[in-house]
DNA sequence: TTTTGAGTTGTTCGA
DNA sequence: GTCGAACAACTCAAA
């Protein structure tokens, strides 16, 4: 009996429960569908990463006696056609929890025997919940519960040695795109990065992760995004690193990284239970903020020309490499929302259009957190001052110099706020777009107004 | 049902 | 220069 393994965002052979389930009944046909609707929404650099990952996966499958079949078209039509072609009976796919994926899969399951297998996160989004069965909306409580459910040892499925596949299935070609710098795609690279991170950086993660000029973070996000590395594998490595740690600090560092991975799972769960976050504020009382949405300022933010060096460095790193340091993401996002008072969804979209790791749940969760519209509300007084953030997390200005070369010759003392000393650098804005103090006051008023409006509407109901 | 404690990532000010 | 306290009010989680 033949089953189709419909690959979506699980481009790996290790810890691969979907492939495992599909091959339990006999032959497996590994399939990736180039869905024009999805590809249209996927920017070129994420497509490049995906296609390269597919080529790597095809090579890994080849070593095990199988070939990767590529088909272009609407998933429902492609699957129906292929089932008829091959006499396959069932389609196995890793369950994807985004609103779009769930709608698509529900639709397809009406015509096709689609068997969704959990594998994207450690626990199914329904598995971690409060005593009354409702989902958590506060991270700390979620994480406590999640951690308590986590076993000391997470069993991971080994990669299959051999895959039996029906012969003679035609495949469409993969589009050729120019290669990406910095992030070679594929499972082997994801595994190698994980190993390297656990051997050298995880022990100092707690105090290096925020330093934007250093490689203190794992840089695994693109691999996790496409399932070239499973979240379970990363979590298992974090647990093991904690157990092997030889100092209290190293143990705390490993625990800290584990907690970052928990955020990823938390946001998958939030989007699963509260799909409205995809289009608007989680907190309904903040859904009618009167944004300024100045297009010129938005353009300056996108291009890295706001006049705030650390924000510009962050935005240029994104544009040039398709990746941004986590701390830089918060600073740049905070600047857009809290200083320019531009709708966080504009920023969310720009990140999705440029990040290789662009993931609906993680990106949305991060932006809503920054905007204060999300699950864990930021206290109103915790507004980033980008200059102080720069001085704190890029103390020698290396990050700024790397990405904003026109400022490279400024001394450390000036590099994060040259205008404060009256220094003007040719080719760089003489002043930031807005004054920090006035801007955050303006934002506070806008948020207050939105809340007041909401409670007045509520009292009239 | 009521109560209590707690809440990712900051900044400022005064001692 | 360093340090601790103050900065709202509210919602959630759990007892």
C-alpha cells in the first residue's frame, strides 16, 4: 500500500513522525506542492531558502532510495490527481496550526483521506492548558505548566535507513534562484548549527544573547521555521545542555534558551486558540488605536534612514541579510510603534516580507508584544529608548558600524546619538525623525484614548 | 466565590 | 559611578 508524505514545513528526516506514520503501511511518496497562492506571499529570499532546503532533502531521500516529487498547483487538485495516478490511499502531513493552514487542510480533508500528524511543536496546542481546560494567555504560567509536562528525556525518532517508494512518478522542476549568503539551507546545516551552539555558545547565552554585534544567539530560526530542525530536537538539546552544565551560570543559560524555545511554542498555541490575532490586537481594548501611519516615515524606517543609528543598523541588517538579531528586532519594532506611532501590522508585514525565518505565529507574537496589544501586556512605562538600548547592547558601536558604514568613523561616545553633540555626518540624517520624549507621550495618549473609547463603548452595551 | 500574588527583554531619579 | 525604588492599573492563574 502506498501513502503520500505531503511535506509542508517539515523538511527533515530526523524526528519525523509524519514520515514514520506514512511508512508504517508500506511505500511512501514524498511530495512537495508548489502552491502558487502561497508562493505569491513568500518573498524571494524565503523561497530561495525553501527551494535549497528541498534540494537538500531530495539528496537525503536519494541516499535512502527515494526521490522527492515536486508538483505545482492547488494542493487539493494535486493530491487528488496524484492519488489517482499512484493508487495511494492516504495522505500524511505534519499538522500546521496557523489559521490559513487549518482552513486549507479542513477543505482538503473533505475530498482526501488526510491524516494530520503532530510534530511541529513539543506539545499539541491543546495539550498544555489550565485546570479548567482553557488555554493560557500569560507566558509565565504557560511556561511553568509546559516545563512540568516536559520529560527529563525527550525521545526523538531516528531518520529512516531506507524508504520504499513506488517507481515512475513524474516530478516538476524546482525553480532556480540565486543563492543566499549566510544561511545555507537544509537539515544537515540546522543540526550542525545546533551542535555548534550547544558546544560553544549556550553556556554564555544568558549574558551574550543581547549583544547585537556578537554571535550569542543560536541563529536557528530559519531552520526551525521550515522544520529542517524540529523544535523537539532543539528542546532536547537544551535539556541536555542544562544537565551537562558544569556551573550554575551555564545551567541558567541553558534554561534561558529553553525558555526562548518555549516562547515559540507559546505563540503557536496563542494563534491556534485565538486566530483573531492574525488580523488584529489580542487585547480588544487596544484594537482602535488611532495610528499616524506616516508613509514617509515608514519608508525611512524600512530603508534604515530614521536617523537613530541602532534602528537603522537593525533595518539594514534585515534588508541586506534577511535576518535580524533578536534584540535589534525589539528595538526596531518598538521604534516603529512607540515613536512613529505606525500600525504594528505594517511592521509585521515588512518583517514577513524580508525575514528568511518569517513565521506567522512567532512574528505576530513578537510584534503584538512590542505593541503592547498582545497576550503579555508590557507595562506602559517600559518603553525602549533606542539610544540607551544601543549604548547598553552595542557598547562599542560595532553593530552600528557594520551596518551603517557612514557612521564608522564616529567614536564610541558619539555613535549612538551624534546629534546630541551637534555632530552631522554627510549622507546621514542630522536628526532623528522624531523627538523621543514627545513621541512616547503622543503614543501614551493614543493608547489611553483607545482604551477609554473601548470602555465607553462597553458601558453602552 | 473570593482573594492574593504575579506579570520577558526599561528608564529615571535621587541617594 | 552605582544602586534601589518608583513608575498604573489591570488581568490572569491558582489557591
